[in-house]
């Protein structure tokens, strides 16, 4: 299997608006995100994590700097359907059923129809029996699970997840963490995950970037060397608890406000 390409950010920044009311969301960043790995971004609410994800997806244009996914731009990868996104807002098409929303992910990625594979994804995210329901008939967590299934249906080489499990209950979140990770690992996909959960970041990621208060800077760069698969045995290990404490300590060391971060 060919490894997905690295993502390179060179001098990337993002400023919204113009002086004197301009808001600097992302400070200039130089970083390489390894292809085929899972990188998690954690940090305070409003620090610019989601903006950074949107820049990599080509949904926002950097104020300065450049982003390359291998030899391509984010726009190039998005146009050929090489990436998929699951944001906090499920953004399902309201007139399509669950099964047709999931099938849309495959269609947009120009993949052949595979009702069996889509049904497996729907079962995996716990929506069996709701295939014919429309989004208005689902809870917020169920809509989010359908959106995750849709993103995976396209078999993306780059998967961008912005708090994808934030609207689901804790038991479902744990099950999804356990069962979805092997899907993107088997495909060699690059995964970028924004989460507020330290435990989730350590469970899923190979690398964790702790972001400062706005404007987003990299405050800590932490490698997670726990073995895969990260099953219940790994999660009970001292090494897992130690990794969680390292990330938590980095978060505790952050300044409290963006004003302090700028000093």
C-alpha cells in the first residue's frame, strides 16, 4: 500500500477582517504532518484549531504562506475527491435518508456504488434500523454518526475530523473510537483530528499538537508511542495514563488568554 503524502505548511497564517478590527486566528506556522498517520490537535476553545483544519481542506485561503499535500494544493486534492471532512455540524442533506446520505460520500468520491459496504458502515456507527430515516428524525448524535459514515464511505486518503464525536454519548464515543480507527488504518489514510478530549487524542493519535490560545501556535509537539491496536489492555496500562498526563500538563501550562499568549 502506498503511503499517503505528507502535508507541508510553510509560513501559514490566517487573519480575518482588516485593521483595526482584524482577528489573527493562526500565527505563521511551519510544520510537516506525516502522511498515513493520525495527528490530533488539542487546545482551548476558539484557539484556531478548526480554522487550521479548514485551511488544510482548502475551505479557507491562508493570509500568508503555502500548504502542499504531496505535490498538490488542497484545492487539487479536494477537486479530485481525495479528502473528506466531518465537522461538528453533521451537514446532512435533509431530503435524503441515512443510507442515501452515506451513499453520497461514495458518489462524490467517484467510487462505484456498493450498498453492502455502505450498510456495513451504517451498522458500524450504530444506525442499523434507521437507514430510511431522514436527518430531522434523528438525534444530534445520530446525525453526527451518519456524517462520519458518509465521510468514510468515500475511502479518502485524507480524513479531517473536527470534534466528530462531540455530540454522542460517552459509551458510543468509546465504541466509535475503538471500531472506526481500524478503517482508516487499513486504508493508510492520513487523519487530522480536532478534539477537546485528551483521552481521545491519546487513544487515536500518533502525534498530538497542543495549540496555544489564539492566534494558534504549536505550544507542544508530543509523539504517542503506544502500540496499535489500542485495545482495552493498552488503555489500562501505565504508559497510556502517563501519555494522558503529558498532554494534560502541556494544556495546564498554556496561558489563560490570547492577550497573555501574545506577550
